[in-house]
């Protein structure tokens, strides 16, 4: 399967969220707060814009990109 570049549309951000869920990446660590340890958050509870800013670069990971392509075919 070839690597595919995606535009940051709402549909593609939703596909990225589904791909991350299916691959088991359901939490992220937030280092933005001034705490000794990062806080963990569920990616499904994030607002769309915040999710896009945090995770859009993950689309360039081959495993995630291929999963997005599989999910896109199922739509």
C-alpha cells in the first residue's frame, strides 16, 4: 500500500481518531500543565480542533496511515 497524504478535513480527522483507537492509542499525556507528572487524557473526549492540533502529525506514521486508508475504504 502506498503512503497517502491527507488534508486536514473533519472527515479525515475522524478517520485518524478511529485509526488511533483501533491501534490501541486511546490516551495521551498532557505536559502543558505545571505538574510534576503529565496528566493522561482520553483522545475520544477531546474537542476536534484540539485533537487535530495534537495528533495530525501522527498521520505521517506508516502504520497509522495504512490503517486510515483501510478505514477510508470501508466508508
